[in-house]
């Protein structure tokens, strides 16, 4: 499938403004592992001929890490720059695969003049499934899902990612702590960029142990930070041969029925 994107600027100049802006985020743009998630989502958008655009090199960090680390000045500078750009392009609807970007643009940008309809990619994929626009093959994987704090507890989104997994008709095995009682991956609140404290058990290791105990062969997540922490935990526990870590959109893209098959 085609994973090429087109900029919102080009679309507007061609007289075909997109219905959706895909906000890729820093991880989706620069992290080698999460670039694969970006490509999977773009492949689905292109397969379904959805009219979307990206900001490309014009996209900047939302400012989430700066605010969580206590640098309010940097956050507001980054946020206002983004808002001015989005408003220049008259953006109305934004979809992103990052819960941190999602939470910041949806809940924190309005106070600075940025009012948009914002969806996490799990919500958007759920809509496509409900509308019958996505058809998938049955997956043979035994999947457990790790709830992102910024998606779950911060925004009460628990069913959408599970709906995506359920569409694969695979075995969804919940970990002991899930949904409202789920355990953080250990990277939120700018902790992603902080060294682990010596002598203390890392949160991601504790979470990985719960995933291993579930008997799942795949740990699904819907957040770049969570995916990184789960992947690192799998490596530290020497379980790379037994357990995979994937974003929910990767699972969907891998099992997507092409229109040519329908």
C-alpha cells in the first residue's frame, strides 16, 4: 500500500482543502520505530481514499514535554506558533496517533485560541470500522492492550482501541490492571526524558511482568511513549523471541483486506 503523504499547503493551493489534518507528532516524525506506525496509519488513509493532509516540515512540537517539565514559557511559545499556523490553514479537524499531542491540542490549545475537533487515531479508526469502511482478516495473535494514561485516565478513552483489536477477532487478554486501574508505562509527565532512579524497580518492568503473566504474544498500545517503554521492557526481560510490541494501527494495517480483495 502507498504510504506517501501530501502537505496541506499543496492541497489548499490546488483548491482541494483536506477534511482532516493528520498531526504526526515528534515521535511519528523522528523516532525510527514509531515512523512505522505513521506509515501504517497513512497506508490505511490512502487505501480508503480519505482526503487528508499533513503539515510536513511546518509542524512543530505541541509543547507537551516543555509544560510537563515546568517550562511554561517554552510551551506557550510552541503552542502559539502551532495555533497561528493551524488557523492560517483554517484547520477544523485534527487526527493524531499520539495521546500527548491529542491531549495538548484538544484540552490545552483552546485557552490560547486554538479551537479544533481533535481525535486520537483509535477514535478515528473506530469510526471507520463502525461505518464498515475497514474490513480486516482474522488475526492469530494473542493480544493484551496497555492503556495510555493520556488517552485513558486523562480523556476517558478505553473502548476505541479495544474496538480496533476486537475487529481482528483475536484473543484480547486483559492484564490484571487495566482501564481506569491500568498502570502507567513510566514515561508520562516528561519522565520519558529522565534517567531511571537507581535502586528502584522501573515502572515499565513492572508493567511488562504483568503483560508476560497474561500469556499474550503481542502487547498492543496506542501511544509512542508507551510503545517505547513496553519495547524496552521486553528487551530487558529477554522476551523478544516470545512477545511483540505493536501499535493498534499496525495490527489493523497488517490484517487489512485490500479493496481489491473485496
